[in-house]
C-alpha cells in the first residue's frame, strides 16, 4: 500500500508524509496497529475522518493509524428508546441520517458534521444546542497504558464544553485511550429534541424550547451549515478547513464587566447533564473575530484589517484565509501549507487578544506545529 501524505487524510488538506501507515477496518485491527507501534516504541497518530486535525508540513515519523471501522449494532430496542453501538470509524453524518430516518431523537442537530463517530466523544462534539454528552451511554477504548480494552460510562468521561477525559489524555494526536466504539441512547419520536439554539429556532419558525419534526430539523441544520461552508464540498474552497477553528470562549460572568459590549452575543453554559452554570458565560468567537477587524475572507488578496492595519494577503500569500462565509473557519484556498494556516491562526488569535483581551483557544488537534 502506498503511504499517503497526511494532507490526503484531512479536510484541511495539509500535512506531510506518514512514516508508517495502517488502515484499520475492524476494532481488532485498530488494537493490533496501536499495540504493534507501542511495542516498537514508535509514536502514534490516530486519524479518523481528519476533520479536526492539522499536521505539520514535515509529516509524522511514527505510525499513522487510520481508523476505518464501520457498522451500527442495535444493542437495545424498546418502545421509548434504543441503544446503538457504533464503530469508531463509522462516518458520523451517516449515523445521524439513519437515526432521523428511524425516528430516533437526540443527535439530529449534529447533522452535517464531518468526521467519524469515534471522534465525537473525544471533543464532546456539539452544535446548535446539542452535544454528544447528552446521548453517549458508553465508550469502549483500547487503553495504551494498561494494554487492555476498557469501557467508560458518561459519568467517567468528564464531559465539558468541547472537552472530555479522552481529549485531556491525548497528547499531540496520540491518545492514551483509543476509541473503538461508542454507544448512544436515543429516545423514540418523530419530533426532535427541544430546540435550544436561537438561530436554529428562527430557521424552523419555532420558539426556543419548542420542537420540530426530526427531518425538518436535519434539513434546517444542513442548510445553515452549508451557508457557512461547514458541509464538505470539493467544489467549495471554504470547506477545506477543520470547521470552527477556535472554541467559543467560556468566561466567568464577572469578568465581562466593561470588557465586552452589552450587545455582544452571549450563550448559556451548561454542565454535561444540561444544568445551567450561572456564574459562567459563553461568548461568540466568530463575533469577537469579526469585531476585531477580521472580516470574512481575510487573508485573500485585497483584504485588510483596518482596525489593526493588517494586510490580509501578507499573512500567508493568499493561500490561507478566513472562510468567505464564516469568520470562524480557517481555509486552505489551494496550495496552503500547515504553516500558512498556523500563521493565519496566530494573527487572528493575537488580534482578538489585543482588541478584546480574550484568548482564543484552537479546537483542532495540531501535531508537529503550533498556533
């Protein structure tokens, strides 16, 4: 098998060669590939759909394990709910489409998110008011330290906003716990979960807290994401990205006095059980970026940040830019390197810090380079 460049395995299309490449199509193949690399003392990089990964231009000298396992098993099936066990390499949006078609409620607002199912509990993937923490029942992993298969329940996973135990024990793309399969408990019904996100509610023509038909919710989310360049499309350079590059900053409510305008978007912060945390508030990273002078498409020839007197094309030669549809995505316009994306990320991060005093945190896994 020809060893691919990491750029071929990722949606941002950057990254150099892999030292050794293994495509693992079953749970056991994943375990064997990781265990073999560990026994040989070779570094390990685990890749699924590559939608949340940026690897250095120099590549990765160890073993790249490409998790490509597929399959969905119905573990429990009752009149009120069903439990599905999904292989880590199963494409996420295929799973969401299946649950909507089968009248299973709980992940419909996560439609259109690229990547594989095994990555979702690592990041506690969320969008439009839903997070996988709300439906994950169990995650089966290979523990590289203990060299055995383990299972974690939701209470053991330490879910938080775009965070989990699985993420916190991953270093430079090398997880201690390699996800093998994920179980989701989903309610049965034809109406989606109560809509928690104002933009989605407006699109659906309902009030926040009301419900809409499952299929309608999926269609609305796909349309919203497509309008922001967040649904993969080979013909659209805005989709050559890792999606939202920066997480929405969560700050103590008391820290906002006098720093952030009262009309800036604010979102409630909830714990893994959905209970609100009254002393914390979530800001919009996209709003902060835009109001720091970085408009859509910043980085392309002819763009400028007038507020900070920055020439867009000078950052990365026009090869990398903010999406022309959404300021939160950093995109490869064709021929961009990983360092081009990092230069753009650093420029945006430092600009937001200088204007707002808020430190943005990168969401993707970044290997061999740094923001």
